């Protein structure tokens, strides 16, 4: 079994077999992070460039740690301090990075489709680390890995995703991935944050968390993406919190073994109460740990793709 594409640009169109390959590979790398010496020589001599054009804490650092744990040479690029301010285009910039023999370029960009555009022009593999409000495939993969570790499967489970459905890239990748893997997905949020026709992606919709919380095996909470909402989509954050925040009171309606997730960064007291974020149902920090293993698996699977494509 091989991955079809040179790049990981999103989970749209990625098959169940490919997702299983990534999750199974992650399982084998997960153990490396639990050793006292957390390093294997697997990607010695490979060059990974982290190209982050937007802020990031977890994704950037976990890609960096993943590269180091695989013995690859990881280099970080950030917008500030680069030649963007001198007028260099995105394509020229990444072509220059590729000319330094990068095997993988991990890219985060505020514009949806930016990684897809550069992937067409490069032989190096491109991994999308979040493009605008479009997709964040590595987050969804680490979410699915975490769910599978807790529930043993993805097929047939019910995942309730709550919050800013319209502007979250995490939700879009999770919908593609979870539906492909046979999960039932219920999206919950105020009507102003639920795109028209999103049901066509195979999901169900609810405007009231209290109506569906008891059906959830997994409750995935999203941050309100204030930085992406051009206009105000909510009467107030207080009003939002009253209806959608995951509070201890609301959690009483959930199944005793329901798993609570959040991709981070958390806005405590808005979309989630600190008692729940830090409580027994929460696997939020496990998601972060698993993120390193998922990114190790992805670097391993994609670092050699360039040569495969060249040989064809
Ligand atoms: N860290 C995730 C992202 O970059 C989630 C968020 O920012 O709300 O999309």
C-alpha cells in the first residue's frame, strides 16, 4: 500500500486505506516518543523546511520535534525576517528553498489553496499545516489517531463538533476524514456559523448542543476564529458561551465515557470551561503528544515521495 499523492494538501479525496496507512505508521512512531532517548536514524540526511506564514505553536513545534526525532535536518522559516518585506513572491521564495534540496516543505499560510499552488510547482513534497479557513489535515489525523486510541475504532462512532464551523479549517479536515472512516458527524453551532449546504458533506446539523450532547462518543470543541471572521457573526461571546460552552452542567448530559477534544489554542471560559478542559473527559494534551507521532509518520511517508515521482 502506497500513498497516491506526492503531497498532503488536505483529507478531501484521501481514501480509507491511505488514512489507515498513516494511522498505522503513527502507531509505530508513537513508541519512539516514550523512550528515554527519543531519536531514530530513519530520516538522516533528509531536509525538512517548516514554512510558517501564520502564527503557530503546536503544529510548528511538533513538526520541528518530529523532524529531530527522525534525525532529519529541520529548518524553520517564518514570515518576519524573510525577504517577503522586500517584495519576493511566495513562489520565488519556495523555489529558492527547494533549490537548497528540501525534501519536504511543511506550509502554513493564511490564504486557502496556497500549499496547493506551490505543490504544483515543486518536486519536493508539500504538507499543508493549515491554509486559511480551508483544511488542516495533520490536525484531523492526530484527532483521529487520538479517538482510535480511546475508542478502539472510528467506524460507527458519533462525533459532535461544536463551534465555529464556518471558519475552522480543523472541522473541514475532520469531516472529510471522519466520514471516510465511517463515523457519524453532527455539527453544532449558531446558524450564522454553519455554512449553507454543509450537509452535502455527509454530516448532520444541530443548532442546540443540549439536543445532541447525549449522543456523542466524542465532543470536539472548536475555537471561535475571530481573526478570520471579517464581520461579526455573533451577538456577543457571552451569549455564545451561554448556548455552546462546554460546562460541567452541560457535561452532565453526556455519556460517562465521552471524550472531550479541542485542537488548541483554548479560550478558557468561552468555548470550554476550565474544569472540563482540565477534567477527566479531556484528552486535549494527549492530542498534542499524539501530534508529534502523526507528524513523524507523515514526514517518514512523504520524505521519499520526491524520488518516487522522479522515477515514474
Ligand atoms: N490551531 C488550530 C488551527 O491552526 C485551531 C485554531 O487555531 O483554532 O487551525
